């Protein structure tokens, strides 16, 4: 799938959140296949260890680091371990996210809090943990990338997805604002907005009418979905461009959704 040379990222050290499944896991695979050392971050350590073993068996370098992005102490401990074992980080992919649609009338503060803590504050914790690394790498003449995985929901409205869309709009805007701060220091910030993608996010929906057996499943049947590999391929393409090129805002959709 990846059309980039297998050594294009050799010498670089990447952090990928949400690496236990979906876009995060596939991004980690493809970054490693392109030569990067990859730290795999997520809560489910068993899955991370399996993925790290798979990458290592294929000749890559991977480190499984159990981290909950909603917990500051967990992020701090993970970042310290990554620096100790892999060195300075120059590529960060914020792929951790949760999607919990429900009518606003339901008042699901538990879901709202979980989405905000993961999709927005969690991303900020990771950015805070590694910004100094990115800036230092760029100052030394290297390539430095921050990639935020947002969603088409950042600017296309869907009934029952108001809070999810709001969190992704916040991430997209955050990426744009950070570009103005980090771009002058040669750190590239890329925001990627996938459309309908076949990940486990749909399995977390607790409203049968909206989930895989309902509205979301009907969208998959009608539109067809991207695979996580499709999105990962775009991330690898973006981060392997010459350092003076910033593909800043990318929207990737199934053709029938476009």
C-alpha cells in the first residue's frame, strides 16, 4: 500500500497514540515499515505488545508503552520511558479518539466528558509532552512532524454527533493555531480529516439505532469505507516529504462520500 521507500523514515523516532487498533495501529505498522523507530501508545498493553512483536518480527523497531492520554501522570511516565529507550522524538501522531454519538437531549455528560478528555485534552497532553523534542529536532536541521487525526465531522454536521464534531473541530482549529506557533520554528503541523473509516469506533456506540446495526452500518453499506491502511498511507506520505513542505490540512474520503 505504501508507495514510499522503505528507508524514508530511517533515523526518525515516532510516537503514535491510539496504537492498539484502527488508524493508530496501521500508522505504527507503516511508519515502522518505512524505517522509523515507533513508540506505541494506548491503554491496552496486550494489544500493544502483540503489535510490537509483529513489527519487530518484520525487522522494525517498536516499543509498547501503556498510556492513558486522559491521565497526566500516565502521559508523563510514558514520555520519560520513550526518551530513555528510543531517544528524542521527531514525529508525533495523535490518533487516539473516541466517537460516542447520541441525541443532545439525552444529556450524556459521561460521554461528553470522555470525548473531550480523549479527543481534545488527551491530544494536548501528548503535544505538551513532545513539543520540546520536535522543536529541538527541527533546530538541529532534522524533520519534525506533528500529525493530528481529526475527522470530517470537524466541519460537516451530522445529527446526534454534535459533541463529537465539536471535539474534532477543536482539534482541527488547534492544529491551525499551532502551525502559526511551530511553523516558524520548522516544525510541520498536519491535520488529517478522514471520512467514513472502518475502525472499532462504531463498536463503542451504545445506541443501537445509531451503531453498526443501525445508522452507522447503513452508511457503511451505502457509501463504503476507507480502511485504516488508507489513512496511514497518507500519514506516511505526508511525513516523508522534504522538510520545507508542509501538507497542512488533508481531507480523505471514500469516493462515494466525497
